């Protein structure tokens, strides 16, 4: 059985880590390189960095940040935000990123998934999906949750997988930052339908929520931000509980 992964997410704006509720009301959460080093020491399995205003402001993801992170940690990390072409992804890979995450650009140009998978391999391509329950359906949103589309989330994820996505990072905007728990039901629906790893995002507020998302949805990984950034949950403690519950996790040597 593959070990379940715990992934801190660092939303980066203007070179700082920020966190909000339902994608708004952002507040500062610290220096991203310092946080990355701390999480690697705590035993995080991977990290995700999202330059949350890169697409909205038509900027490229910060290559210099990627270089700084790569110098300071020894665990895999994914970077996303403002990636619109092979050249963008190539620059990030050369700077030290292990994977890239695409979201809005993939929805606007689905062939980008095919191109990236062909150029770098499916294991390099994470398709991030921001979803919100709207008028009885789960709908894909773009530009950091600012713009609704007409795409139904379930269908879009199946298409992304067929085009070469190696992983799905699924964020429930309804749950994001609320600390009320993940969207277990919808995550299970997606996880049961695809053959690639699914990362659950949006709603973590307690250790029990991580237990629940692995037990109820059987996702491959769970991602969170504020509960880690503000020390509400420590990764070693979280993994100890998961292990005691019979959930396979990697325990870092002390």
C-alpha cells in the first residue's frame, strides 16, 4: 500500500505566504522559504507553492523563489501560477521544481496538458481544480476562484486525466479556509472515477479531518495551509495519529 501524503500548501503573494477564507480576506503567514524548510524538517512529504495572483495579474511564477526553495529543502515540491506554455514549465523545472501545477491555463487551453505531459512526462503535470457547488452542480472556477466557468468539475477532471494529467489537486472553494472538514463525498466521487492520484484540498481544521478524508474518500494525499502555518497542527503529531488509525504514512526518523 502506498503511503498517504501530507502536503502543506503555501499560497504566495508578493513574495510572502498568505492565507484567507473562501479565497478572500488574505493575511500574512510568513516567509515561504523559511516555512518550506520548517515543513521539510517536520516530515512533510511534499510541498505545494501557488503564486495565487500570477494568472490574475498576468505575471509569471517567481523563478527566483523556486531556486531559493530548492536550495533549502530535500523533499519534492510543486509550483503553480501563471504557467501558460512549455517555456514557463521548463524554466521552473530548471530552477528546481519537481512538478508544476496548472489551473486556469489548462481550462482555457486544454491542449496545454497534452503538451506538458508529452514534453516532461505525466508525473510532472499536476492539474489543479478549484470547484464550487453552484445551482446544484460542481463548477470549475478560474483565476484564483474569481471567475466561474460553464465546465462541470467531474467532466473536466476526467478530460484532464485523459489528456495526461499525472495528479489532480482538487480544492473545494466552499470548504476552503473554513476548517470545517474536507468535502469528503465529492472527493470520493472523483477519486473513485480516476486512475491517478487525487490531492484533497480545502477545509482542514483538525487532525480528525485528515483521518476522515483518508478513511472516507481514500485520496492519495491531503493538503492544508493555515492549520500548519499557524502551528495548530504539527505534522509529526498528525502522522502519529494517522499511523495509530492504521493509515499508512511515512514517519521521518528523529
